[in-house]
C-alpha cells in the first residue's frame, strides 16, 4: 500500500467553481474520514484578493450542512486552509508563492512535498508549469512535486501534442496527473474485477459470445449557463473523446500482468491504439450528429440549443453524437460498439450494456429472451444480468428475468465520490486511474477524422429536448437488427424510461 506523505496541496483557480463545488468538499470529506496525511495544508491561489479567514469563510458556505459531522472537525479543517493572491500569468509573482509554500513547509513539517492542482482554464496549463519551473518548484531533490491537469487535454490532436511538449519542458511524465473524474467512479473500476475475477464472465468476454456492446452517456440538462464555452466544444469533445472512450478501454482491455499503474495503463493504451480508424464511409453512414430543439416536457418549456445564452443563432455545434465503431484485435474483431451521448435527453445516466449472442439451439433460441449485462456507472450504480427462464405451466416458453446488484445495498459501506477517490490517489502518488500521454493521443487520433469532417459540409439532425436523440441514430442499430436500450434513472431492466 502506498504511503500518504505529508504535503502541501496547492490549488490554482481557488476562487473558481470547481474548487468550491467539488475539490474542497471532497478534501473535507477525506479529512473527516482520517484519510489525509497527518500533516497537510491546502493553499488556494488565484488573482482574487482574500485573507486566509475570508477564503475559509467562502469555502465553508459551499460545504453541505449534511456533510458537517461536528463543528470542531470543520474548524480543524479550516485551520489547514490558506490563501495566496498572485497573478498566475506573471512569473515574478511565483517568488511570492514559493516563499509562502516554504513558510508553510517549515511550520507544518510538510517534507517539501507539493501537489499543484490546476483548476484553471486550459490556456494557463503551460504558463503555470513554466512559471513553477522558473522558481524551481518542479524540483524533486527535496520532496515530490506533482502537477494535476484537468480535462480538456488539448482541443484536437495537434494541440494535445503541443500541450504535452510544453509540460514536458518542465515536468516529467511521472509527475503529471491528467484527471478524468469518470475514471474515479466505483463502477468503472469494478468492470475490471467483474471481468477478470469471475470465471462465469471472463471466458465469454469476446466476439465469440458477445453480439454487440452499447455505451450511453446521457444528460437531462442542457448547456445551462455554459453556452459560450460549450459551443466551442460540443458533445464529441466534451464527452466522447475522453469519458466514453476511456470507459470503452476499461470494457475492452486485456488483463494486466500485475496490478499497478504502469501495467494497467499499458493495457488501456494497447486497446485504444486498436480502435479501427474512421473511414469516409463511417463518417457518412456510422456517425450521427444532432442538436436539441425546443419542446415541452412535463409542462416545462425547454429551449432549443440555439436559443441558449451565448450560443449563435446559426450554431452547427453538436449536442448529440451517435457512433458505430470497432476494435481491431483478436478479442473484439467484428463486434460493433455503439456509443451515444447527448444533452437534453430523458434522464441522466451512464451505462454499458453487453449483449450476448443467442444460443445456437434451434428450438430453445426461437423465443429465448436476450442475455444482457447492464453495468450502471451513474446514477444508482450497480449491475443487472438478464437471462431467460421457463414460464410457469406446460411447454418450454421462456421469459426474461433479472438478477441485480446495487452498490447502495451494501451495508456499512460509504462509497467515495470520484473526486474523493482521485484526490486520495493523487496524494498517494497512485497514477492508475489517471490518463497517460499516449492514451490521450490515441483518443485524439481516433476522433480527429470527426473533427476534420465537421469542418466540411455535414448533416446535423434535430431532436426534441427530452427524447433519446435523432431518429437517424436509431437506424445505426436497426439496420444491424439491434436497438438501443432505454435506460431509466433507476437501474432496472424494463422498457420504461422517463418521458
């Protein structure tokens, strides 16, 4: 087990939404569970002007009342929080930051270990790395130094390569942690245990027994107040390129030789490099791009994407992506993977559905229900296995039944949220669940043809808010004799979904 070293957790962009809404509540939860180091401090850094106490007061307001076990614990946590105002674009200001870190090191005996979390716009990633290095804050002669990069890791393949080069000038790969909160979800990690630790699944996890696989990443909300940002991103960059391809890698990877960061990430890269390149035929016939339109759902008027604040009236940005893709290796040759992700869909859900082939017996297969394994990542995390049993009465007619498991049913088990788990791994130095540079490039390499295709004339299909996307996306499966599963917000195996 990796040691938890005393350390200084430096958060750039400390006055921003990510820090207040996700990072600080997660660190507080870890503190209450006694999972943080014996000696640690959190140093918030941004341009805004706060005293230490004013910054603490601001953060307390964002910690849910239900999370406060007792006021003394909260007070103790706040005494570890400090703030330093600097201009992150000004290299000279980093002398002030270095001096503050040095004083905190001496006071709290932090052993010169520092974690630099960049909760900032991507444009500042290379700037912050360069300025940290200019003041030797990347030097590991005394204590480790880790740099945390939030997605997006680039805007396309070329920019991802440029970002890597900029970071590598000042930090080594083992110091860089690219964080994708999807990989911190318990069910994503559990896919590996489900596959490799169970002999009832492991021999069947290949193209001989699996017919097709679908991956859904749906959101019920629209772009909210992020229209300006989202219009420069779109569903492909926002969800498919990172989150969903990483999920597919977990589903499809080979078993690692040992359980450690290098071995696990080696297998992730191998399967991502086996993604079948998208041809011109794929772009025209196996890709559906959509954009939500206005509708009325449960009495609520939902705006069209182009009516959202910050979105141009003639925007061609996709809020939905449906894609049929393949993996070119011995395990998955010929097995279609269907991916869909979109905003303003009937419910918020991320799940993987493994559809097994029917039995070859001509009598029993005629009316046999489909065998499928539903792996729910969010919400209501769990697993459902659907299979056929005989209907009561005479004859051998079968009906579908299900065995289900919900993480919420586990007694005396409190699951860490994705950020809680990943922040703990950061402090431990466990890079298993963090994206490596070659994996990021493999993902961009796969989706680059879609980005190039979008620069040309392409079809963009409308879909009413509150529906499962353009009707054209249904044909991706129908033409192959398949159909999408309609997931509910609860993990159930029915045809019902929120309307």
